[in-house]
C-alpha cells in the first residue's frame, strides 16, 4: 500500500482560512486565527471525560463550543461553560460555527482520525487525546495532513511536557549510560474483566442484550467509522477501550505515554520487525497480557535497539536490581539498558533516575539543553496555535509513536512476526497482518 498523499488542492481552502503563524489580531483578520495577544476560541469535542480536564487547563482562553454525543454524560462540562454553544455532531459544529480557532478532541480512539482530519481541513488547530489514531494508516495520514494544512497540533500524552522527559533525553544524550541497545517498557494493568464495570463480557464476546441507548445519547455518531452494533453499557461510557473496534489496547492507552520518551531519547524511527505473544486475545477484545518485541535499525551513529513491551505484567527486573520498587512505578514504566549503566522512569517519564541507586547518588544533573514547558501540556499547544514554537508532542513527533503502538496491536492479533516496510505502509511477510494496517471505515465516515 503506498503512503497516503494529500493534494494541495484538497487543503487550499483550509490553508487560506488558517494562516497558522500570523501575529495580526482577530479583528484585523476578520476571522479565524488568534494572535499571541488574543484569546484562542476553542471547541471541545468529547467533553464528558478527559476532555473536561483538558479544557480546564485552558481556562485562560475562550471556550466557545462544546460537542458531545451524550448530553447527560457531558452535563457537568456544559454547566461549567454556559456561554458555549452545544452540539452532538462535530460535523454540524464545524459547518455552522465560524469563530472556532482550535479544537480539543477527547473521544474514543476509533473516532480520533476522522474528527482531526475534518478539523484540519476546516483550518482548525488540533489537540487530540492519545492514542493519536486507531490504525497505522490514520497516523501517517494525520501527520501528513497537519504539515499540509500548517496548523498547530498536539497529542495528549502529557508527560512529554514534563521535566522528567527532558531529563531522560539530556542524560542519555550526554552519554550518562553509554550506548543504549535495549529497552524494557511495560504496563502492569490489564483490561480484565472486559468492561471494567458492573458489565463484563465472558470470554470477550459481544453481549446478547440490546438495551435502548440512554436519553441524550446519539449512538450512531458515537459508533462513527466503526461497524454498527447495538448500544450496550459495556461500551459507553469509559469502557470501550478493551474492544478492538473502538480502542487501541494498552499499547495505545499507556504505550502512547511510556514510549514517548523512549522515541525521543533514542531518536527512533519505524521498527524493522515486530513480534508478539499474548493470552486472552480474541477477534473482539484486546489480550489479557502480551509481550511485544520491536527491532529498530541503527540511526546514523546510534546502534540498533530492541524494545520489549510487556502489558498485563511487569517487565523482568534488570540484572543486578533485586527490588521491584527500584524501577518504574507500580503501574508501569521503562528501563533503558546502556553499555555503561541504566536509566528508569515511570509511565509518564516521571521518577526518572539512574540505576543502580549508588550511581544516582553519585551523579550530577546533565546540562539543560532542551527548552522547558513553564505550565502545562495544553498551554504548550495554545502558544503554538498563537504563533509560538511547535508543541512538544505535535503530530510529527507523536505520529511515529502512534504508528509503532498500532503495529504492536497488529502483532498481538496475528501472534507472529511482522516485517515492516514503513515507507510503503506494508507488512512484507504476512498478508493477514496487512489488513489491519488500515481498518475499514463505515460508509460515510472515511478520511
């Protein structure tokens, strides 16, 4: 399959409507892009859960529109911003409300790409919750589209804005642990029982019951690009993530966080091969536990890297480390294994420190060579929307991480080795795996 491309004609309207780095005030432009001296006009799409927290961190800006398929679930957020116009369908919102500069997307994974693409085509800056997309093709498509539209983007893996993320990079780049050829990363959580709530799915099968959707929920729009199925509370709210049709598994849920500093510090690109073993997997749900092994080629003077991802379990303790609480944090983390030492951190890059502890006590902080984010991940993006430097997890940075996480999900589904041709988005050795590179969108919901 060739890489997705987007013609200049397709984005001409968006580019004309959204000169991304203007310093003119809105009243001069007569339109859509805020200057640094203005407040950004932001729309939230999916505001009942994490989207509410994202908007709260942008309280200094103007929240002008709120869109959610479930008005009851989103009611507390609606109450918080009474002047914002309300919508159930983002397509209607984008068509009808011209004063929107930027959108925050915090919907289930399977709808991220279609909403983000529509917003960029409309000339809007985009903050999209992690994981960026539901499949590899979508991640590549959004990355290319963001460049073409020249809008400011950010993915919601908030650890990328933190001090520990920068410290990890600076330690490794300074040679503190030597050449890194292996990383263990993990999430000790599991989705079991499938559903996370009073409802659970025995053996990961769809429920037989077909209750009516609750009042205020537009189930057709919630399903979006996925294949239609009856509503059930095992999917919404919050418990959709374990289902292949809607979620991206622990690799998308936590890998998007934990692998961010791994990619940045080791300057990783696309893996050459991916292989997985898992248990509890099915056509419907993500596995109970899995181990995914990636092989990354050399990058210039940097050596090849083996990345081992463990989910539903801890990674094995590194050689010479006897206590589990010495590495990562209780829910997950990563350990970089260098030729001259080790470095470990938690799920979000937090708690970064050298191993063993004696090495940490003797160390001195590396020089601060990277710019710091003075407040929060969301405001890092707001400044980018107003003409500042690109946000620290813009789609050029988060897109390759999302592709890699999605490849891990494919490997879990086929439980075999995948040889990956990144330039052509093609699995070269397994036709069964290739069909998951680009999942089939429901009619009317294509990119």
